């Protein structure tokens, strides 16, 4: 009841309050200890200011109030309350705390469909494939549109794009769209029911099973949303959609009906890729093929011992001996002299006495391959199926849906699993003296991507999408010259992949023998006069409609005057059918909503290259066929597709639960012990053997667990990784390195805050030419960093943008500028008074601009610093997430940059000599310059050189004059 929910919420809030109070007390205790033991004034590396005596240092430390460094509690949804002083140490959890609730409540992520303030609207789709709520997400989900060892669809790249577009003044929309992950979800729930109740889905029945799935979804569905919020993903949650919610289900039904009426969806009996474990058909792109060159043992789901593949030739060539139970012919080449005397004759099947015609087929048979004589099993082999149709052979299915021999295989083998039947058939052949020989034979073996099961070709009635016409249209939009291309791919290499696949596209099998998903909107009419009463017996008895009532009207028209009974097809649609409609359905299609009018067609699709054919091609094909806006057909769902890399572990392996190398992103954010990683596996749906193997993998990859890195470090690291071609080799040590870099930034900002002071007011305008040399230099290099970052982000070169920002903060601001201006703030206030004021202005501008450059990558740190009272000043909160950034023409000074290069070269040389002497004390030095230009630069910037090299004095000499 609602009252119970309210009570529960209050209890949860009370527990949270106590937990926060406890954490706050613990943090305060740590701060007091830190203040007592290690005064930060003496410890912080970035603050090189020397205290006159230890006594004064202790006195200042004792006067500090530890609570000044601790953020006050922030009520949920309010702007974060920051401490008067920045904390002495960077804490990822403290930095990220409270921001997201305020962002969300403030509608920073909402786009206005009725807005006329921007000239262009962007829209990006957050899309996650299976299992989207079956399990906690794994980091490989990132990089990518998906969470699981499988996916977060480089949510981080998406978020970088959308935050940058908002900063650039776009009315930008990112819709969180979740798919229902038909196969993965059903498997997860079936395992759960079996584990908890010892029942199969057939035991509980379809209706109760679907209810169980919804319970599972409601229980686990918030996991990904929570992860996305913790990671700072700026989605418009008010527009969240789920592929089986009411609006999306309406769109799926409408699309099916429209495509059927255009003749693009049809039902046919064909050979399909059958998964005996999942007991459903899967599409061609869901089958992976491995090449086997010799006898190979493979572990097959459901089989106790490994199964042999790659052996085979027994007079008639075959690698699948068990399928001889369904043989209906033997084929030879018409020109093969060895068998000319057998043309038109029959062989007798050794087990059942079936007469097998000996047929001639020049298309399939290669005379010098094997025996030149091939058994034909039309119902269980794709090539044999074509032969069967050419020669009008009988199609005999010998397998049940779960991969056992059915009654057509004969009483001796009925009920035997297919691979056990393989051994039984060989033994029977040997007993009858018919087994001749076996040797290595190269073959391609199809494995289901979902279950790992060996695909069994089976003859089944299924629903198909005719892809030839739509595929040609989709091919054309990306196949024209670069100057006129309507659909662009980044990286460009995928244009060739797109062309290759669409030029050879086959019709798409869209029906799945599952219960969870969109039930196919087709009804079978069983007529009273029908001789065969089984559903599907007559292919022309199907009617397609939006509702059963509409189907009944259509059936009454079609079978006028006849009595009939209607039954809806039990099958559901392939998950990718509804996912392919998300650019449309996510904006309200088939209704012409405000969102659809404003944001369709979309601008950019960001996704993983591994689903180019699963999703992108199908989305483009269906979008081009179905999207109509203002009665005009829209050619594309989007104009640009950006493919992010796919994450691999440090050994280059694909991340998976069973290997134990999949990482929950929050385990990186919060940190986790090795024991914690093991506990996650123990709570999973993996069988005990897989759990044991996965734990071994975790011990090898994460022997000490994973240290706390925080959201910003994870975000920045993964975006920096996007330069690694088509895959990312994820190294936890590199993530930890970015966590340490966040600490360096934090300390640099603290130094700058102290130098600004409480009474500082930022300048209205800047005149760089009036500033000291170092200030002119930092503004000039900052200006170039801005230009490069803007250029890179606009070109979707995210790694270049991240590396540019990193380089400016690390090597120019931290390593040089904040060091070189320290003399301006040392000693009495009258010395360097003018330089100090200019340095403060340059510091403030550098922080304000540099932090805005960081915002798309590190939004939590940006908020914690940018909205600190010392930096916020008179700026309005309303521009917090949308502040445009661009280069300033009068800041660039190539002459100053050139001089600083010379200065830094001298600094590098002095440091090298100091390293040789292994001395850290202040030493005098002299510099002998080769030419007058270098001499003048060194003489002019003696203070900067001495400061950066910690010299007591520097004598500058010109070669030839001394």
C-alpha cells in the first residue's frame, strides 16, 4: 500500500541520516588527526611556500577549525553546500556527493520541445542491450549504447557529447531508452524460478511467468539507473522509455502492421538457426562461426563431456553423422564417371530401409572433394536445403526443440540427445559393418552468441522481414561520395563494413520462441472446414492486426460466411525489432508528438561497432521506411554514427561474467576488495563451476581488489581510451593513475584559492599585454588549449580533447604556472604588488576556463570547484551547465610562448645537472648562452628560471664575452 511505502521510505531516510552522521563524525575525526599530525601548510607539495619556523606552522595549524574543511549536509535536491575551505585531501565520494539530485531537480538535463531559443536541436539515444536489468552493469557496457559484460554503451562518451552540446548552446536531448533484452531476461528469470522453486516456466504457465519477469524487472531495474546517476550521466529521466512500455508497444505493433501491409513482413517455412538450449530461432547475425581444421573437443551446453568436431568422412562425406537419420537423397556430380552408372537409381537407408534417390547436382558437389558422394539432409543443412528445393526432396525433421532425436529418427534413437546420438549412430554403423573410416575434416561451426550452444539448422515456420529493398535504400545513403553522403560514420572505416553487409543482406528472421517480449500481432484462423486443425497448418490463414478485435473483423472479411476460431501467435518479436524503433518510439511515434516534431530526425547516434548490423542497420532501414513527418518521408533517423571502442581486459579478452573479468562500474567508483568481488560472483546466476573459474580470474586480475577511483577519474580515463582503435585494453592501474591526477588538480586548485583570498573580485576585462610574462604565457597556452579542445570535441575526437585538457592542467598550469608565480605571493605585500594582482587575475581566469574545459569529462569536480563561493562570485547559477566556451583573440601571444620554450629548455638543463649531483639544496648556477637572443631571454626571465629550478642565484653569460 502507499502508506507502507511511505513508512518504508521514512525508515530508509532515517537509516541514511544515521549513516551520514556516522560518516561525518568519522571524517571529522580523521581531519582532527590530520591537522594535529601533519599540518597541510608544510605537507602540500603544490604549496611551495616555506614557513619561517616550525613553531609558526604549528600555531597556524592549531588555530584551524577542522569543520571548515568538511562539507555540511545538503538536503536532497538542493544545491550542494560546500565547506568554507577546500578539503585538505581529494575524496572522490565527498566530491560527487549531492550533485546529481540537484542537477536533476534543477532540470539541467531537460530539453524543451517547444523552445525556439536555439537554431538546432540535438538528440542522442541512451540504449542498453541485454541484460539491461538482469544483472548489475559491467564496465564493458560503458563503451559503449549498453550495461552488462555486455554494456553501458560508452555512456561516458555519450555524456561527454551531450554536455558539450549543451555548453555549445544546443537544445540537446538525451533520452534514456532501455530494451527488454528478451532472451537474456527470460533465461535469468527461468534460472531464478528453478533455483528458488524448482519449477520451469512451463510449470508455472505463461501468464504467471510474465508476472515473474515484471517482478524481476521492478526489483532489479533500478540498478542501471542508479549506476548511471552515480556516473553523472545527464539523461532526461522525465522521458525515460522501456521497449515494452505502453507507448513503445504501440509503436512496435504499428510498425509490424505497416510493414506487413507493404509486403515487407511475411511468414515462411525455412531452415533457421535453432538454439537447442534456448529453444528458439536466432538470426544470422547472432551466430558466430569458428573454423575447425582437425578433430577438436568442444564443451557444449547440456553435454556432460566434450563433443568431437571436425571428424568425418564415411564413404558419403559428412561431419554430422547423426543427421543421416533424416537423409532423403545421395548427391553426385553429373560428370563424375565413378557414379554415372548410378544416375536415377536408389540407395537404401541402412537403418530404416528408406529409399534414397541418387541425384545429380553440379552446384553442390565437388567431385574431387571427399568421396564425391554427399548425403542430403534437407531439413538440417543450409546447402542441403537448397538441393532439396531444387530436386523436390522430402524434408524430414529428426530433432525435438531441445535437441533430442524425435520419432522420425527411428525407435532405436528416439529421445537420445543429438551428440550422444552421433556416437550411437557410429556404433550402429560399425556393428553393421558399414563404417569405413574417419579422418580430420575442416569445417565451420556455428555457435550462438547468447548461449554458446552449437547451432542446429532446423526447418521451422517463422516471420521474416524482407530486407532486400530496405537494405538497398540504407546502402545508398552511405555509399555516395563523401561530399554528398547523407549518413556519415566515425571512424570512416565502418563505411566499408556497412556496404559489405548490406550488399549481401539476407531476410531477417524476427520471430522468437520465447514468452517475454512483444507478442507477434498475428492471429491464426482455424476454419471449421479445415482438415488440419494445428495452428499454422495453412499459411494463408494468418491475419495481422493491431488488436484481436481488429483481427476478428479482418478474418470475417477474409473468410466471409465461414466459421472460424482465432488464436494469437505464441511467438514474440526479436528484441532488436523494438530496439530498432527507439529513435522513433522514444519520441512518441507513431503519434506526431511535440518531441517528434522538435527532435526527429536525430543528429548523432553513438554506439558500439559490435552492433552495427544488429541495431544500426536495422534502425536506419526501419526509420527510412516508417518515419513520416508533416506528411513527408524522412530519409534517415540520424545523420552521423559515432562508434566507440569495445572494452577488453588487460589481457585483451572480452569482458564476461564467466571469466570473472567483468567489472561493475561502481566497483571502480567506490573501490572493492577481492572478497567483495568474490561475493558478487556468489550471488550471480553462474553455475558453481563457472563461479570457481571466474574467481580464479579475479585473483589473477585484481589480487588486491580495486582501489576507490571515483566517477570523474573513471569518466576521464575511459574517454581518453577512445583513441585505441576498435577496442580498449582496460588497465586498472591506469584508472588509479587518473585518480591520482584528480588529487593533483585538487591541490592545485586549493593553492589557487589560497592565493586569491576571500576578498578577491574577478576582473571585468583582461589586458594580457599589461601582465607579467608568466601570466601572458599561461593565458596564451590556455587559449590554444581551448581552441584545440573545441575543435576536437566538435570533430568527435574525444581522446584528443581529453589529452589536450590534461596536458594544459598537468604540464602548463600545475608544473609551470603555479610554481613560477610563487615569488609574487612571498614576503611582504608591497613587493611584487602589481605582479601579484595580475597573477591573481590570471589564476582566476585559468581556473574558471580550465574547469569549464573539464566539465564534459569531470562534472562532479567541476561542480565542487566552479560553484565554490570563492570562484562563483557574481556568476549566475543558471549558466552552470550551459556556459559557452571559446578562444579569445587577444590572448594568443606566439612570441611569449617561444620565449617560455627557451626558458623551460634552460630549466630542464639545470634540473638534469642537479640530478647528477643528487643535491636538493638551493645552489648558485651560471648559464652560458650561445647567442644574443638566448642571452636576452635568459636575462629577462632570470626570476622565472631561478624559481623553477630552486637556485639561490643565476649568472647569465654570453659566449665569447666572458
